[in-house]
C-alpha cells in the first residue's frame, strides 16, 4: 500500500515542478516574447505562414475568431471523413481493411475533430495504418491546438488584450508546444519498447501448443501515442488503448503518458497567472483544483486497493481489484491514470473503467461532470475561470457589492454566457439523450452490466461525449456491428458537437466582451478574487452546482451499486 | 463571398499543417525508430537461433499445462486461434480486449467461482477450481482477467505459487526455478513507478532451454 502512495506522490511532485516551467514557456510563446528556441522555430513558422497565406499580425474580432474555428474544424472533419471512407483503396493497409460503416466514420471524424476521441471501433480491426497516421493523427494535433488557441484567446480577452489571430495561435500551439514535446516523447517511447513500424502483424505458433497461432498486431504506434496523451486526445492505436503492452509497455512509458496528459492543463493555469500578472491567484486556483484532484485519487485508490468483497471471500484475503488491470501497473498506477485521464479529458485508459469499483466509477463520472479537474486541453482552464466569474457574481449578490473580475464589471451578458456554458449545455446533452436511451433499453441502450451499473454505463457514454473526454464504460454495445451501434454513433455525435462548439462560442464571446469593458479602479469596496476565502467560495460553487445537477444520477448508479456490493451481490 | 474566402484559407492551412504533423513528423519518428532502436521499433520480437519468431517479449501467450508457468486468464486467449478454425479472423489482424464486467455483475462471480448447469454447454468450470486442480494458491492476478488480454506478466506471488507444480513436472529443483523467476522479473522504473512482474513467456522459454 505504502509503495503505491509513494508512486502517486512522486508523479504529482513532478507535475508540480513542471507547471511553472511549461506554464511560463507557454505564456512567453503567446505573449510574443523571445524564447530560447526562436532561432529554430521562427524560420519554420515563416514558411508555414507563407504557404498558408496567414498575415501574422492581424487580430480577429470575436465573431471572426469563432468563424475561423468553426470553418477550419469543419474542413478538417470533412477531409478526414473522406479519407476514412476511402481507406480500402488507399495505401498502408497491410491487413486489407475495407471502409468502415458510414456512421462509424462520421462518429470517428466528429469525435476526433472535437478532441474527444470517443472510439466506437477497435483500431486493429477497423482502421488501416494510413487512416490512423494520416487522418486521425492529423486531428490529434489540430484539435488540441484549437483548444489551446481558444484558451489563449479567452485569457487574452479576460486580461483586456485583443483576442489574437486563430490561425497564428493554432500554428504556434503546434510548432512551439505540441510538436517539439511529441518529437522528444516519441523517441523515448520507442526506446522504451513502443513499436514504430509499417510492417504487417506477425503470426507465430504459440510455445505451448504450436497448432494454435498468435497474431501480434504492430504499427507506427510511438509517434501516435505521445500526441494522443499530450493533446488530451486519447484515441488508442489498438482497441484496448494504453492497457495494450505495445502502447504502454512499462513503468517509464506509463509515467510519461500521465505527465503528458496533465502537463498542459496544469500549466495553462500558471500561464493565466502571467497574463493577468497575478501569480498568487493562479496558484490559489491551482491549489483548489489540486485539492479536489487529490481527494478523487484517494477515494479511487482506497476503493481499488480494498478490492471486490465478493471475490476477496474466494481469495481468502483482501486483494486489490485487478479485473481489467495489467500487472505492471497494479492498483496505484491504474487509479492515477484513470483519475488523470477522466479529469484532463484525455480519455486514454490503461485499465478498464467499466470494471473499476463503484466509488472509483463515481470519481470518474464526477470528473466528467465537473470538467475542471484539470479539464480539457485549453477549454478546461477556460471553464475554471468561467466558474470564477460565476463565483464573483454569486458572492457579489450575497454581500451586495457590484461584481467585478480583474477590474471589469460582471453584467447580464457575462452571467448569461457563463451559466449557459456551465450550467446548461453540459447537463442538457448528457441527461436528455441519456433519458431517451434508457427509455428503450432493448432497442437503443445495449447495456452489458445489469442493475445500477447499467445506468452508469449509459450516462458515462454521454458525459464522456459532452465533456469531450472519450473514455467509456466499454462493455456498452456502442459499436457496429451491434444493432445499437447506429443509435450510439449518431446520438453521441450530437453531444460531441454541442459539448465542444457551444462552449467555445460562448467562451470567445465572453472574452471578447470582457476585453472591451473599461477597467474600474480598485477601491476598498472591491471584492478581491485572489484570496483564500474567495477561492474557497469558488470551490463551493463548483461542487454545489455539480452536485445539484448530477447527484441524482450518481446516487442511482455508482452509489447504489456501492451499497449493493457492500451488502453482498 | 467572405465565407468562400474563409473556406479557402482554412483549406490552405489545413493542408500545410497536414504535411507537417501527419506526414513529416511520423516519417521522422519512423526513421529514428528503425535506425536507432530497430528491436523495440519492430515489436521486441524474440527469435530462436534459426531466426524464427517465437513471440514478443512484451506480449503474453496462453499457458495452461503442468510443464509451464500459467499466465493470467485472457478474454481473447492472448490474440491466438487455431488457424484451421479462425472464423473470427483473429489471426488476420491480431486483437485485444477485456471482459468489461462490472464488479457487481453476477457473471464475474460465475466466471471465477464456476456455475453448475444441467446443460453442460452452459456450465462454467470457474477460474478458481481450475487453479485449485492445478494445485495453485489463487492470487488476484490469476483470478481476474487483464486489461489488454495480452498481459505479459504475473505477480511474483503468482509465480512462486506455481514453483512446486512446474518443478515436479520438469524434474527440476525449486531453487533452480526461483533463480529463473528472478532473472525474468521486469522491475519498477527507477525502483518507484509501476509494479514488478514476472514475464511469463520469457520465463517459460528459459525453462525450455534448461529442460527441452
């Protein structure tokens, strides 16, 4: 047990040390300040701008920015959809895979362009190397860079700067952050054992019984793997994602993947602190999220370590729940990975969430509901500050002061946009489709685990889609050729799109409005937002809002299942 | 026509970035991997003296007999099939998978405890009784199926619990087996991160070298 906690503590310590370094670097990149790597990157960026015809200094208005996000993402999704449908005639297809069904290709294109990577397919048996590398691997970078660009525009607006140019920020996010880290990370992953080859699967006779053969799937995995995690994408090369020994062969690769997942969402909070010139507030908010993260890890860790009481009776002693977990990760690395991946909206998994104990499942769901522990690539940080604005408004009402954030008045427009963003869109696109699906358990749902857990399976799938996470309680029959595959592909596509683009539109509009507001001078009557008290109130607002909206679902699903197991199945 | 202009602009940047991140970047990593780390980049394949591939050092294989250390139960039987009867096409692509059984699912208990049924087709032997018949003290990793169904490892406890059985079947001393086990442990990274595991395929290959 102690060894497990040491592993967790060690990883978190590295995260803490990494945050100011990477956060400071990101801030310098987007503030246009010189960095050590300018000589390397500036010529590359000049070539890219020239080829794509971008004028690097033209800033965009709010609606123009939104238009650029939507049109570029649409163009990318359409091109990827076409590539997937044509994979049968495209090269690099050693296993001779044909085109997927149209709805699988549609869901996949939407899922990857929205940075979700919900997968209603198995990589080995559905997509060729070409589709994975050229189509899906492309969206790994651009969807992550879109998130970073929106977050930077949001922070700029909040701190009174012009929003910037979407295409410039998109390019910078790739050339300065995602691509360099991926290059280094991918080489380490190959050295540690992750394959990078275009060779076809190898078939060998098994040692014990040569009449039975084993097929070893291969592929260009390493370069795919690192950006999968770093970009909060999460779409595995193989069906079973980072539990596959080729995607994640050992303790080193697992550590790299966890750090890659959490690096940018944590750092962006620090980046905000530099933009706002208020590092104290950044660390306070950081500490609040870190606290929630720690509590979630502890709950899940204890649940998995104690194991399944019904099986422990058969074992004769309490042992960790290892169903769906790999020996090389054990309970500690599986829990840390699971809480991190659901919190950061990465969606990669190194163990099967469906088989986790109920309270761990509740933690995973809570992460998807709250969306801020640490939240998705870029968008998570933006949600966090939207919550702060909401907390300013609530406390302003309570103490009778005019709500202000960073010296700018919070008025009707801001409150409407943030509450639309946080309080309405998310639950609407989880609970309503969830209710429709549950009303037709036979025709639509395809639940594989009976009882309370079945409810969690359905809600998890929509929560994962709307939060742009991508992990799942994967027992659910959500893929073709299951008869429920079509419904799941189409209905989650709606949640994917709504969960991504409505908040992005609202965030950009919010930031655009804030940047135009006059700054009110600070007086003794101003409510300070960089204090421990205010941060505590924000935590309360986040947890109460989240609990009020989603507690009934948790109570009927995971919590009821917990009591069911405690009482003996 | 500003929308038209925007689409052209988006298309241009999409194609430029496409070449950078989906063509050049993978090619660089492919080149570095194949030149600098050819063994890892090609799947850590174990070959015999004649150059035939025996398996991958990172991927487990099914073992159920007395002469070998058993691996963990697998939902895909370690991506293996009888080539004469591979209706699911497992050998065409290779597969991975998991049970995805919830802890509250009665099917999980049935799978482990076994289930009697009048119809012998529907009866389940149960992982627990299989282990007991083989004389193995059950551990969690040997009862629960893995995440990938390809888990190359078992825990040290699970390997130790099998020493007597394998020693008897092979006519080896338990201390010889203990040495072999220790030689085939993959440890934690830096002694901190991850859990140690005994690589079953490599251990069993080493066994075959000692007593073919």
